[in-house]
């Protein structure tokens, strides 16, 4: 994620601070998520079968809070990003690039909410480590794809 760190530096000072701080929070979230499962670390391909029921319950219980937190982070970030875009003299809500970027935000939020639904539909025998790994991978891919497709071009467009 955050493949566009250099491009972010082209924003105005105030906008840069907002976006840079939010990107740092998203990065920290992904790092924390990678280390969250007490039963197994996400970098390892072990399962939680050796964990007792208390450890599994603890990991499963923490997952919804991670999901809700990232939804809150992403929603605030997308709102700030769109406000920055609309503050540009040539950008309106009808501007095609803004509409496409906004639609991408909507789709990411829908995917995040679907992850919450999926989380609550898991049964207690599900391998929690696998769920954390898949969740981390899905989020990393969503944010990286968004950065490449939208954020870099948007930030570049602020130069004009």
C-alpha cells in the first residue's frame, strides 16, 4: 500500500498532512492486523488447531473490531480525499474523474461491509488465522489497487 508516497508530497501542506496522517493510520492498521491473531502470525502458514478454545475465542472476538475500525478509517479518509478533490478549481461532482474516484470509494466501502457480514457468519470452528490472513490480503490488495488506479493520478492532477 501507499505506493504514491512521493505523489502525496505534491499536495498543499494542509492537504498533505491530512492524507499522510490517514495513510499512516491505514498502514499501522495493516501492521496491527498482521500481528493480531494470538494463535498464529499472519506471515506463517500455521493454523489455529493447536490453540485452546479461549485463544481462538479471543482472536475471533477481536476480528469485528478490526473490521469496524478499518471501515471508520476508510470512510473518513475517502471523505477527506473527496473534499480535497472538490476544492480544486476544475473539479466538480460532475467531473468524470471525480465520479469514477467516488464510485471506487463506494465499491471499497461495500466490500468492507461485506467482510463484516462474512465475519459474523463464520462459525466458531473456523480457522481464525486463515481468516485474518485472508482479511489482511484482501485489504492490502484493495488499497493498493485504489492507490494505483486513482490516488496517484489525482495527486498528479493537483499540480496543475
